């Protein structure tokens, strides 16, 4: 069984209000195990503020509330969650650390995530805290396990779901043989431009042309997009994928299919919020569709479950091989 070790955060960067990127150095004398790009590791802290179920909300989701001890203090205790590794195996072999992208979870009923809150730390701290980890790296969301013999790989990440793909892209860049002959396309969607983690590095990797790589970042909120970098497009990941494969947006389809008054009202409201998919200014949709021809493409997706369900349905309709990471 994998042992529990204690690592140290050696660098922490606040990427956006609810997103951090940090590097974790291993326990002294115990380098991290070897891994493949796309894999994950379990991180833990012993001092998480614990919660308990306090009922079920009108939405059917459990309501959580802080758990208190008999003296009225919030109970703290250990919690472990998996996190995808964003660093490349070659980075870890050279420098020793693992890199992560972590979103600050805001529970449905307003409680901050128990572990992500501690990983974020206090405002203004340098992040140099200790984090426990299982001395085992696993998971089968790797190119060797999921991409088969596809000539083209479409990677779709929403939010921090981009992490395994950042690892894969970094590892492909590190190869000195021009990649593995495949075409790689990364669609990364975040709510805002600031939340497009690693975008400068991904643009640089694309521009360097060391392997066949196209980077297509989009933002799903229109607010704040005036004057945005023209290399960034618009729209939710599922709608960008639909656009490339010649389908209407999920919102348009729901509106067209709405039969009852209730579904029509919900569909109309969703249409008002719709941000129509728009590719970055320099990208031609016909060329992109040819690059992602269904018979040649494996679509790997990671992130928001609702978005992934829609992307899986699009892949099924266009007979594209689909693989997802399960968070
Ligand atoms: C393979 C894998 C890779 C992942 N990679 C990443 C990554 O790279 N980046 C990233 O940000 N996240 C990643 N995640 C998600 C991550 O593991 C955590 O789920 C996330 O950070 C939230 O943890 P938290 O403790 O902050 O939130 P939690 O406090 O665990 O809250 C998360 C959910 O659990 C509910 N909850 C709260 N209290 C309880 C309770 N007592 N019992 C049961 N449920 C409760 C909350 O209502 C909320 O819906 C990954 C998950 C997996 C499985």
C-alpha cells in the first residue's frame, strides 16, 4: 500500500480570484514516483474544517453545514482528494516538484471547499505550507491508454480540467524528436481570460512549432471580453465542440425541442445567457473541422461533468472516439 508522505509547497501563484497554481516538493529523500502525463495523485491535509449533512435542499442536493464539537468549535480533521498533475514528467525528473492547478470550491450552499480552502491559504501568505500526499501516482487518463492510434487528438478541458492536458502538452514539447506524429488540438474554456491558466506558455508552445499543436482558448462569460486578446475565442466548451462539428448550440437545440411551457421558459432563459461560440480570430472553422475529422480523431475531455456529458453526446452523433477523465 502507498505510504503517506509530507511535501512542501515551494511556489504558489494566484492565477485568478478562485484559481491557484502551485508546486509541491516531495518529502526529503523520497522523490515522487515516476508517472505519465495525465495522471493524478491524492493530496491531503489533517486540519480541514469538517462539515456534516444538514438536510436536502429544494434542488435535491445535500445541504452541508460546519460540524461543531460539544464545545462549539468547528471540528477539524483529515481529508484527501485527488488532483491531476499539470507538470510534465520530464519537469519532475529534472526539478523534483509536481505542479497543480486548483480551483477554490464554493459549495452549493456557500461553504468553501474543505481542502481547496487550505491549499489556497491565507491572503498574502507565501504558500510555503506542508501538504500530505499518497506516495503513489495513478490513473489511466494518459495518451497511451486513451488516444489509441488516432492521427488527431482533440483535448477539451474546462476550468482546471485543463491540468492533465497541460502535462501532456509540456511533455510533448520536451521531446526532442518533433512529437509523435499526431496532430494535437487543445480547447480550453474558462469563465474569464484570467482563468485561462498557463495561456502564455501554451501560446508559446504553439508558436514554437516543435510539434503539431493548436491551442484554442475560449471564455464562457461575455462580461469583460472587450479588448480581449484576439487569439482567445468565446463560448462554452460544449458549444465550441458543437460548432466545429456543425451542430447548433445546446441552448438552441433545447429551445427548438421545448414542448411544455415550463421547458420553453427555461430554454428561453438559457438562450438569453448564451454566449455564441466564436473561434479565435485567426482560426478558420473549415480547416479546423478537417484537422479534427471524426474518423481520425480521439476526443479526450476533462472538467465540468455537465459540459462533458454534452461533449460526449456530440462525439457520439459525429462518431468521434470519446474518452473522459472522471473527477
Ligand atoms: C482524478 C481527479 C483529478 C482531479 N483534479 C483536480 C485538479 O487538477 N484541480 C482541481 O481543482 N480539482 C481537481 N479534482 C477535484 C478535487 O479532487 C476536489 O474534489 C476539489 O478540489 C474540491 O475539494 P474540496 O475539499 O475543496 O471541496 P469539498 O469540501 O470536498 O466540496 C466538494 C463537494 O463535496 C461536498 N461536501 C462538502 N462536505 C461534504 C461532506 N462532509 N461529505 C460529502 N460531501 C461533502 C460539497 O458540497 C461540494 O459539492 C480532481 C478530482 C479527481 C477525482
